[in-house]
C-alpha cells in the first residue's frame, strides 16, 4: 500500500490505478521537494529526466511533446507514449513492405530483479512503394540476454493475420519482455514470414531491437 513505501514521509501526491485504497498500484509520485518520481521496488527512487524532473517541468515537456507530434494520438483519443523516432529501434524494408520497431523502458512495471521493456512493431508501405499482396503467417523471435538466447515461435500476430499489399492499412501491435536488472547486453530479433497471393511464395523479413541498459522514459 501507499503507506508501506520506504520513503512515504517524503511524498506529497501519488498517481495510481486499480483496486481499493489498500491495493492501489502506484505509478508515479510527486515528492515534497517538487520532483516527480517513478515507483520501483517499493520506493519512489527514479526521477523523471524531462525538463529538470519537477512537476511543472514534466507537464511542460508533455505538452510540447503532444504539440510536436512526438506521441501518436489513437483513433479513440488515447495517447500512445511509444516514441515515433526511437534511436534504440530499427527499420527494415523488403519489396516495399516496411517494418519498424520501437522500444520503451517502463520502470514503474519493473519487478525486484527484472526490468520491463515494451516494444511496438509497425507494418506499412514504404514511401513511394507498394508491397505485393499477401498475409503474415508466422513469426519467430530470438531473445538474447548476455549471450543466452531463447527462441519463441508462433502463428500470426496475437491471433490475427494482417494483410499486406498496395494501399494496405498500417498495422501495429505491442508487447513486452523482461530482462535481469544486472544484464548489459540484451537484444531481440523477429523474423516474419509472409505468404504472397501470387504464387504462394514466402517472404522472410528480419527486424530487431536492442537494449544496452540505458533508460529512456
């Protein structure tokens, strides 16, 4: 609970969700010294780096980010915090199909010994190009942590089989993975297989993203 936080006496206000007062999950707190901090491992320890880390500075940064289209506004009105231009992400173009990967570190969802990295895959047509008609049939992930590689295979995308082709709609999906807090060399690679309408050929596209222990909020 809120009162069980290690530095409870230093807090002024909190932002949380879910449950009743005894089980609410804290996301962020404003400290008595004016700083905004994220909650991790039962303590408000990680300061927001934006605009000096205080509440007014953070809100100014958030307003400017919205005005500058850094965040995407979804069709239902929600704000997508995944950065449009992610220096830790990647982009792959094959036969006119563009796949972009963005990542975001989410410290408030960390576990005691693990950090949480969310990622977003986006499929669309490359500018001025038209991919062939087809459908995404399967994906294969490699997740590496300090040299230890796990392989995950699966059909489609969370039960969906997005179509590609001229005039295709943008398709995005999000997920997350966790790494040990002490790991320094972490990366993930996805291989997507598409079946094309003309001839039933397979197209193999690889994309990847890395995390080197740096935090970008």
